[in-house]
C-alpha cells in the first residue's frame, strides 16, 4: 500500500501513529498533524493513501477508501450517499481495513503501541482497521467521522472493549452530521471503549481545539510509558 512517513517522526519511536485521509484527499493531507502532535508522543507517523482514484467520477484529484467504482463514487459526490452510511457496509470499507492492517503489520511494532486514526472517511477506516487487526491496538484518533456498518459493528466492536479513543466533531459539520458522530461514540462506549468526545463550534475540519485535545490524549500514552519500570 502506498504511504508517506512524516519527517517529524521521532528517531527512536515508542509508538506508531497511522492516520487515514478523507474522501477526495491524499496521503499528504493530514501530514501537518505530525508536526503539531509529535511532541506529545515519540512516534513514527504513517499516512496511507487510499487505493481508488475517483477521477472518473468527476473528482479531478484525491483518492477514496470507498466506494471503489466510478458509478458509486459519482453518487457519493452528488447524492445523499454520506447521509445513509449507518445502514451501509460497503466492500471497500472492509477491504480498506484489511489493507491498512497489513501495512501496520509490516512495521513490526506491537499492536499495543499502534494508534489508528483518520479524518472523515479515514476515521471510519481506522475503526475498521482496529476490527481487522490481529490484536487490539493501543488507541483511536477519530476526527469528524461517522457511524457506518452499524449492524456488523454492533456485533464486532466488543473485541475492542477497554480501548481508549479520542473523537471530535464540529457542531456545524455540513458533510457528516454531528448526530452521526455522536451515534458512533455511543456505540463505541456501549461496547466498552473509553471515548473522550470533543465537540467544537465549527464544520468539517480539525481546528486548534481539536489538536490540543488530541495532544492531551497522546500524552496519556507517554505517561504510561514513563510509569513503567
């Protein structure tokens, strides 16, 4: 899988942080976060690129994790595709989770030291990657994501019980409704995950308050390392 490693990565990383971009973006889209967050935790920062280029659907740039056909991508651009995610379980979602999990495995870092995350569609892929992983990862960083594949996730999320997660969502998000993010948080908590939910006055974005919240979340992993003999 194509990916980027941020120059801000620590020389002696204790953790691996993998952040997946959103629909229509690319591997480099979230890379500035490595510079903003790297001081909180010595980590290697990896940014996978989604496999499908939706140029044929009228989007001249960027990539998508799902859907993976030009016809479905076109509907995603002009229709209510993203308003119906909870009842959808696209093949591309599960394929993406398996592909990112395979990428993580290639780094040889224990899953307990892996933080999975992403923005928007990438946040959904991060949860799916955690479900596809050989072992439970260390945590989740979910920026402006949404509940998807509700029926299947309800059955499978129990395996992630006890996992810490940071989740953010804007009150005025025009792409993924705040209620969809809240339902995701509720389902995660119902299945035993510990969710730190950060709601902010803004749209489909990662604003400064979200960055500070993510920094505090990552510092918790550094504190655990410091406490170990």
